[in-house]
């Protein structure tokens, strides 16, 4: 496969992060939040025996969890997203960017069968000069500016 600039297209395996920490469905909100803090990430894959069963974002913890009065000791199984959009390590970076744009996601877990083998982010795609156009388009498709709220300050 060739990219628009005439060079050979890179595949996801060349740009993905392979050392991906995960949590288990029975992990608590607190455990997942601490992992996010320690790793400086906003998403944690949820796995059982290396099988990807879901994903939890920092937004899930706050908006779907704590804001709905769920305890910080609740298990993430109650709010994980289990219909995860996934990719494969042999797909092109352009295909990964297209999928991320289409599904409006910033990170794409990479699996072999059901086993989590990596994760690719828009940042990973953007640093690859061959795919920076696609990553930029994906980011543009995903990032809508927030509407200003009407508020009065007294």
C-alpha cells in the first residue's frame, strides 16, 4: 500500500504502544483512577486473562460514575464500554486514522484475536509524518469546540 506522498504506508505495529497496562473488570474506580494518574493517561483497557473486554476513560469515571453517585469503590465493570472499536497491528496507519475519525475516538486498542497487544493514539499517528494529515483530520472530526454556556456573574 502506498500513501499519498508516494512512499510505502506504515502499519499500526510500527507506531503503536505495546507495553499497555490494563485493569480487570473487578478493579475499583479508585484503582483505575490511580493507574491513570500514575501512567498519565486518560484511558485504561479492561482485560481478563489478556482478553480485551472493555475500556474505561477518565470521563467514564467522573461523568458516568461519580456524578451518578457511584462509590469510588465500585467496580469498573458497571461502567466500562464493552463494545470497543478495535484495530489490528497489520492495518495501515491511514486505516487506523479513518476508523478513529469515523468512530470519534482518540485511542484505538490493537488486538490479535481477542488479546490486547497494543494501543495507538492520535498522537502516535500524528508523529508519523506519513499519517499526520489523516491524524489531523481525525482530530478535527473528533474535537468539536464546546458551546459557550449562558451564565450570569453577579
